[in-house]
C-alpha cells in the first residue's frame, strides 16, 4: 500500500484533490468492506487521466493489494 500511495504522488494528470482521493481509496480497496467497491470505482474513473507508464504501475500496485471484491471491479469482471 505504501508503494501505491507513493506512486500516486508521482503521477501527472491528477490535481491535488484527486491524488488525495486515490491515496485514501487505496486503504478502502485493500480491506474487504462495503467501501471497497466504491473506492475501486473511484480509482477506475480516475485512471484514464493517468494513462502513462506510471498509471499502469499504479493500477498494478493497487490490484496487487486489492481485496477480491475490489480487484474484480478494477479488472472489469
């Protein structure tokens, strides 16, 4: 989770509020709670703004720490 949050700080295309939202959503994605799916949808909506190498790295890091429920949302399953 630390690496994913650090990568969020390195991405171009996000404003400060969006970076904070991504970082806050990472915690929700990692846990299997009712907020997991909401956080995954938030991240998925922001990813087109960072379709760079860094964005792909962030997506991979997030999917790696995601709960099963959130991972399904992020992968589109």
